[in-house]
C-alpha cells in the first residue's frame, strides 16, 4: 500500500531522510516513533506530498509519487491526514468541517455528505456537536472532528502526525479510543506517536527512527521487550519512565 | 483675534458645505470601490508564482507607495491630456484616488491572506483540494474577516486624501471651505467648518471599524490611519 | 518638440534641486521635532493619568480625522489672525511636526502597551524608579515593536510634505507644477518629480520591510 525504496530528502544541507526503505501492507497499522527531529513527521508528510522527496521511489496505492501520470490531488483524496495541531477550519462548524471536502472535492450531493458527516461525527462520539465551531470545542473534541473529517472521505490510508501531543493528558485517551476503533475496522494506518499503549494494542509493527534513518523495526512485543540497538533502548527508557 | 467669528456666514454657506459633503462622500465611495478592484487584481498578481505577473504588481505597488498622492494626481491631471485623454477634473481625481488606494489595499489583502496559518493550507491540501478550492473555501473566508477592519482604516485615509482634489478644482468639501475663505476673507469660518465635516465622516468610519472588529472577533492588523 | 522640452527641462535643473532641498529640509526638520514630541506624548499617554490620556487622545483624533491640507490652511491662515506672524515655511514645519507627533505618539503608545505587565512588575520588584523602569525596561522592548511602523510613518510624512506646496512653498511638487506651466508635458515632468520622491522614500520603505521581516522571522512565507 505504501512503499519507500531508498528514499532521501534534504532540507537545504540538512539530510532529514536517509535512504529509507519501508513498506506498509494493506490493513496494516504501523507506529513510527523516535526522538524529536528524527524525521518521523517528515516521513509521513512525504506520503501525501506535503513534503517532496529528492530521490528514491515512494509508491502509494500503486502510484509512484513524482510521476507525471500521478495526480497528487486525486491521490490525496484516498489518504486521510490527521495533524498535531488539528487544523480545523475555524470559520466552519464541525459538520461543515467534515462535509467540505466530500462536497467540493468528491462532488457528493450535500444531503448525502451531511448524512454521512453526521454518522461519522456520531461515531467519534460528537453527535451533540454538529453545529459547534472549533473554538467551542476542547482539544480532544477538535481532534476527533479532524479524524471524522478524514473518515468522511472514505480514504484507503490514514496518516496520523503526533495526533495526541498537543492535547492535555486527560483528553488523550478519548482520541486514542477513536483511533483504535478505526484500526479495528481494518484501515491501513501509519501513526507517528509516543503512545506505546496504543502501539501494543493495535500496531502490527513499530518503526523506530533516529537522525533521519530507520534504525529498527519489529512487532510491538519484540520492540518493547527486547530493543536491539542502544539508541532504541535509550529512547524507550526515556519515554517509559514517564 | 477671532472675536469676529461669524456663525451667520457659516449658516449662509451651509448649502455649499452640504453639497461639498455629499460630493466628498460619494466620490469617496466610488473611488473606494475602484480601489478595491485595483487592489484585488494587484494582490492576485502578487500571489502568483510566475514572476511575469508578480513583478509588474510589485513595481506598481512600490512606485505608488514611494511617491505622494499629490504628485500622482498632477501626473494624471497634466499628463492624461498629453495622451489625448481629456477627462473632467472629477474623473481624474477619482482615478487617482482609486489607483493610489488600490496599492495599499493590495497589501492589506495580502497581509490578510498570509495571516492564515500554514496548517489551514495543509489541511486543504491533505483533503485533495485544488489551489482554487483552498483559496475559495478555506483561505479567503478567513482572510476577509481579518481584512475588513484595516480596509475601513484605508477608507478613512481615502476620505482625507480626497481633500487634495480641491487643488484641481473639484467641487468637494475642502473646495467649499476655500470658497468661503476667499470670497469673504474668512479662512477660520471656512476651514473650521470643513474640518468639522471631515470629523463627522472620520468618527462615523472609525466607529464602524471598531464595531466590525468586535463583531468579527478580530484585532485589526496594521492599518494606515 | 520632445527635444525642445528636454532642453527646457534641463534648464529647470537648479529649480528642481532647490525643490528637492526644500522637501528634504521640511521633512527632515519636522521628522526630528515630531519624533521627539511624539515620544514625549506617547510616554505621557501611557503614564497612567486618565486626564492626560484623554486630552492627548482627543487631539490625536482631531488631527487623524481631518485632511492634512485643511490643517495647513488652518495654521497658515488662522495663526496670523491670532496675532502670530509666520511665513509659509514655518507654517509648513508646524503642520508637519504636529502631524508627525500625533502619529508617532500612537505608535509609541502602542509599543509601550505591548510590553507585558510582568516586565513592569519585575522592574518594580527590583526597586527601579518610574523613570528607570521606562528607560531601562519598557522603552527598549517597546522600540522593537515600534521601529518598523515608525520608519513606515516617516515615509508617509515625507510624502505628506508635498501638500505644503498648496500654500506656495517651492518644494519638489511645486517645482513640478511650475515647470509644467512652461513645458506642457505632465507625464514627463511629474514622472521626474515622482522619481525625486522615490529616491528618498524607497530606501526607507525597504528598511521598514527589513525591520518587519526581522521581527517576524519566526513565521516563514506561507505557501498557498
């Protein structure tokens, strides 16, 4: 579903992705972790073209990024992206936020889009917030709207860029619960997060990155009980202490 | 001293000031509408990637900002006939005001658009919107809210700038004051009345700007009042 | 025809230089005086006295609410009636200085208000006097916010100085007006006048932009 082959990226002189080779199968849930600045956000931002790669191959849903034949705008409709800072549209209500792209990008009839929007908002536990503006919602609620906004596009892949790190601690679980629900329905997911509980529960694989390179991959059990490198051990000892 | 200050003469000239007030009001409205059009076009050009479109807009905006309105007004007033375009003074004045304010409005709109956070743009990109869709659905609706208060600020500037049209004999508010001053040798009566009329317009627009800022829930960004 | 006009224009060269000199003198003197007065008014406005604040606020509003042309006429024609004899140059300086002071007062006051109260409290806690607090803590931080709009304001004032040509001062704009009576090519004459202003104003505009960019260096240009 997603395949990196020898991908490199630089920001100016800074080598942010070093020779990444990695593939994600359909219906697989992969958690990406690593210290800040390790390139994990950049990695998933490349998948929907928010960042461009300089060399190597990146194939998403059978289409090679950067090919003339690949229509990025169309490909993006198949990929949901959840941001750390939610990025809800402040001038739109929750329901308008989740129906905007279906109506204007997917060209779905308004009534139909609104019906599915209500259904998705209800699914993330916000049946009573259809007409609330983002400023009237808590961080956890905003992030759940953002997830519903992606689901309304019926994507094949969902990407999450540190979805809980901007949240107050008491709101983290409500968002993680929704994400677990999405994973259990068989969505292909790549999640940048330090929430190891989430990784244990639903991830098939954990990818550990450091300094722009993939240092270690393994099942959650392998990774947490028997990390193979010094860097991953150091990282785990830091985050698990909290 | 001003012990001879004559309210009676002012009352006598009130119809003239009424006409001047009306003229200043409507020529400002027409000029502002023109300036909005000029500003939107310039801003659209300025935001393009193509240098071919960007550069003329940038040069125009800088040229306008670095030269006085009065020189621009004379440029058109003395220059247009040279090109075979003979317009009434009033039209020349409106044209000058629109072309001048348009450059400032372009910058106000640009600042409004650039004030929208990168995350909003990315959210649009990520859901597969085209550039035009992001502009129309995500950026402009938010940008318009933040630009309305500074646009009203620019309207205040434009109303005051329109006083310069009196120097090419357009019959407006300042011209009315000049007439009273020169007909009766009463500059105090003439110009104080003129000033009072402008203050009415100023306070009107200022409270509108404050009201709109509160209503839209935004703090005004840099305006040129 | 054009050749004849160009010759005639070159003949106006000394007049043009005098005009440019007048524009620079007028704006230079008023900028300095206006800046000093504006800073003083700005500090007074934020000094905590409600009465001072509203008196200055009212005056600033009166000046901001009326066209500069009308202000010049008022000063030039009415001060003599009150027994103050003054020439066009003095009237121009007074009008421009007053205008500058009012706008700069607002910029400085806004800068001072932007300094967090915690800064003042910290200065209070370490026993600085009111003057020391202003001088050592508040003004330096206020300046960072005020500098870009201050430079922008200078550009506006140089341009506003063109309006004094209306009371007969031979500044750059007035020179254009005089020349165009002899050389009937308004496009050419006022394009040259425009270049004169551009040479003075554009470097200041660039400076204001650089200062602004340095202040908001954290925010990159947004891709749309």
